[in-house]
C-alpha cells in the first residue's frame, strides 16, 4: 500500500472539510474518489485517517494548541493545521505505526503541500505530542 499517497489524500479531504459544513460520510468519500483510480487499501487508510481526525477533532486541536508555543490553531496555515490533525491522530490512536514514521511522513507531506518553514514547525509540534503520549 502507498501510505504516503493515502496521507496526501487525507490532507486534501481534511482541507476540504475545514472549509465547509460537510461530514466525512459515505457521500463525501464517494464524491472525493469519483475521478480517482486508487487501490482500495489506499482509499481505506485515507478514509480512516479522515474519520479518525474528524471524530477526535476537539481533542486533537487541544493537543496541537497546547504543544504549539505562541500559536493559535485558527491562525495556522490550513494545510499545516490539517497535516497536524491527521498526524496527531496517528500518534495518539494508531499505536501500531511507529512515531518516527508518522512524523517523517507528515514532514514529507508538508514539504510537498505547504511552505518551506512548515516542515520544521510540524516536526516540532509532533515531536512534543509523541513525547507527551509516551511514544518518543
């Protein structure tokens, strides 16, 4: 399975959800995948990340805010905020995935979709979250 691709799709879906009133339901996912030809395992992992991040958004946002010194969540770049949500979900709820993998993948996604400075910003916050959750 191409988990990086799934994480990129999850970011795109979370970004879309951040702007609207949609819910991550079957209709939302169906519309998202409509013109994309991806293997089922990629779709499943991406949807799991989106459902998990959306389902725990208050807890994840609090965790991100507590570990982002001098930053307010809604002042962060939308891409960065959603990379952090997805990766924080993996760190907290997907214990079978090593924290170093989660953090590295988030950094790589940030390098592709966000600003140059975002990678180190995201790395710092996720590293703190991993340590707090006893996963570092």
